[in-house]
C-alpha cells in the first residue's frame, strides 16, 4: 500500500490516501475525490543544476566531435607521399636501340603501296602519265632508301 499526500479542493484539508484506490472521500467535509493514476509529481533535488550540467556536457561532446572531424580532414590532406626516386646517372641507363631501319623499311614497302593503288584507280589521268608517276615515285623512294 502506497500513501499519497493530497489537498482537498473543497475544504483545503491535508489528506493521506491510498494510491491504489480510484476514489476517496474527504474525512473533514465528505467530498468525493477521484485519484488519477496518470499524474505523478516527481520532486528532483537540484534539477536546474542537473539540466545545466547535461547541456554543458552535450555542447562539449559536439565541440570534441567537430575538433576530431577537422583533425581527420587535416590528416588526410597532409598524408605523406614519398618523393620519387632520383633519376639514374646517364652511364647506368641502358642505351636505346636505334630503330631507324624499321622506318626505312616502312617508307620503302608500306608507303609506296597505297600511292600505287591510288594512282592505278584514277580514271581521269592517261595511263602513260599514271604509270610514269608510279615509276618515278618508286625510284624516288628507292633512292631515299639507298642514301639512308
């Protein structure tokens, strides 16, 4: 059995009633009183100070989280990258192989072929001029290859 202190709204007398009951009669004036279960009055000692400390702690936690976020962002920007290795001295580098002979073969055997094909397909040029240009082009390419 739990007793609750209550004041009679009719006569103002202090009453001690059983909280488990739904209705009570005032001992002084006989007024019928209803006991409501959903209303509880809780008395907190130092409630204002507790609220102040809670809010202060909440703000401090927000500041620490922001500081940690800024530090993480700074650390990502300043992430260490090692410098590139120094270049090797000229003597240690392997010499490049000369591939000029591939260029000469390409000019001799690949480039004259499309020119020859294009010239033979031309219909508005006489055959003597057409084949003369092809022969001159091949001789020119051969002389260039011989001089290289």
